[in-house]
C-alpha cells in the first residue's frame, strides 16, 4: 500500500511543477519567483508570480493546478513594474503584494532586497486577505526549484 504524501508536500510539488518549466526554458531571463497567498471568501489561493527581464511577453506554459480546494495559479510579470519608487496605485499594490509574499527563487537577490526594504516601511501594509504560508512549504519548494536549476 502506498503511503499518502502530506498536503504540504503535494502543494510544494504543485508549485514546483508550475515554476521549474519557466526556469528551464527561459534561464537567466527569469529573475525571481515569489508566492502570493490570499483568500477569497473562505477559499485559499496561491499566486506564483514569475518575474522576467525580457522585452517580449513570456507565454503561460501551464496556468493553474488544484490541490483539494486550493488553487495555485501562475502570473508572469516584467521586472520593470517592480523598479523605482512607490508613486502610483499600481506600485503600491505590488509593494503590498511583495510584503505579503514568500520568495522561492531569487538568484540575484533582487526580491529579497526589495522585501527587506518593504518590511521596514510601516506605511505599506500587508494585504488584508493574505495568509501565512507554512514555512515548510516554502523551504521544500525552494529546495526543489534550486536543485532542479542545478541539474539543468
């Protein structure tokens, strides 16, 4: 009889399956990946945000996976949206999103530096509908993503 995987591991596997194909296909054009957890009603969602530094739009390879009631979905954004000061509604939304997020891939430390600065800025609140991802999910996912990157 097969042993059932814990839900945290299934969630981590799902996030990895959504993330790794982008890193493998686009390599150095992918600057970072973070997880933005949020709730709509009673349902939890995780948005896997993939940041790139290419002028061309990167097509979505696979856009979502369902794990029980949890929807894990991908969005792809250019890094230019994350640069500069917080001087518009769009930049404030990005700042709040980042402050509520967990980084799983950041080879150049861009996201970690940005989040550290945001954590120190009390004027920028976290999203009201975000939830805390279990540290174990983040650790397992990081390990899988980075180990896959070394293998390719």
